C-alpha cells in the first residue's frame, strides 16, 4: 500500500495539505476522510489505510490548516482532549465544509480515481462536516460517524441527494438519544438512508487509539456495515 502528501487548492486561492492512501491496485473510487477534533493524526491516517485495503483511494484533508500548519493531536496525551477542544472551538465550520468540498473536487481530478467517482466519510467533527458536504455538494455517497453537528443542522437534510449512512453510539453523552431520533425523523423519507445505533458505545467508539472512547464490538460491527454500504453505493 502506498501513501503520499497532497496539496489541495482552497477556494480563496490558498493551499492546504492532505494525506492520500492508495490501494494495492493503484487506483479506485475516491473517499474523502474527514478528521476528528484531533486533526489528521495517526488514527485518521490509519482510517485512510483501512479504506485503501477495501480498494478505495482515500484522502484526508487538513481542516485545521487555517489555524496553523500540521496540527495533529495525540489523543493518548494527558492534555490531548483539552487541546482538541481548543482547536475545534476556533474552527470556522462553514470554511471547513468548503475545504472538504475542495478536497472532494481535488480527489475526483486525480488520475488514480477513474471517472472521478468519489464519496465522503467522517468521524466526530468529520461526521458533521461530511453531512454538510453531502447537502451542499454532490458526493456519490456519505458515511457519518457520530457527527455532533448533524442534529443542529437538520435544515440541510432535504438537500442531501446521495445515499447516507449514520452511525451513533447508544451511550453517546455528546449526542443523546433524542438528538439521534431527530436525525432519524429528518431522514425518514430519504430512500438512501441507513441508520445504525450501537448499543453500549459512547462517542468516538471507532477510535482504537483512545481507551477513553474506543468500543471494540461497536467499532468492528460499524466498520463491517460501512464496508457493506460502500460496496453497494460506491463499488470498487
């Protein structure tokens, strides 16, 4: 498996970094991978590699680039969560969605993505940004893992045209059951929606680098569901 750094052009003419992982075949459908509040760290790069193993060309753009270069926080550090909250508190979500859309367009134009077919997938902060991109742009498919911003942005639900998969933890203190239910109701008439609640799991349950958040069973089951959803909506 190969990986490389990419430079992505922003709408304002600036450039920002992205981590690209390629499948063994060297080409395939594209997936933009949107970071948690910790930035494009080892966990997010590992998610790109997992997707590359499924046959996808995965690109994780640095959405913190406007705050400073190369911000990647170790979630295992004692002050990691505090640092992450400080950074996300300074993030302009509208500009982050614009940058994620620019990353989607960049990925579509790569020679390793035949036909320019690409979707988007995100975790935590990225789950919300991915949902916004699904509403404001035209990815082929979208996977949103516990997107904290989704329940407060349901006014965009009617603009989502692509298939979309939502994962939530049944014990998520950041996104309680009533907010998850609001998402379910907002997408009740959207034929391409799948909605999975993983009982016993809290927020960020996929993050195996964080003992505070990781839930092994939920992570395993959700990844299998994600792989199946992608196979159907963005086949390799």
